[in-house]
């Protein structure tokens, strides 16, 4: 019978990261109830790949999500913290 916890059966996995990454944090508004925050992250094998992926994500945010986030305005009757 083999003991799976013996030092002879331990598998060591070494992690290496290659490529580049880019992160941008955006904030719109100044008060608690009039504020949007978003973080966009992209990764790629090269800087060009990363920039291309970032541009795609940013365009998607601009065209789809920014208007939807701005439309989510809490009313005075519904406090977001109570949800």
C-alpha cells in the first residue's frame, strides 16, 4: 500500500507568469450616492496584445455598461446599504 502523503509522492508545481497586464481604475462622481467606480483589467502575451484587449474592454464598458451604471440611481426611499 502506498502512502499518498509521503515526501516521495508530493508533486511540486512552479508557477511562472509571462506577458503583460494593464489595470485602470475609473471613478465618476464625488458624493457617495453619485459615484460610479469600475476597474478594467487586461492581460496579454505582449504589450500590443494587452493594449488591444484593454481597448476592447474599455469600448465595451463605454458602449454597454456606463449608461446602465448611471441609470442605477438609488432613490431617497431605497437606501442601497439596506439591500
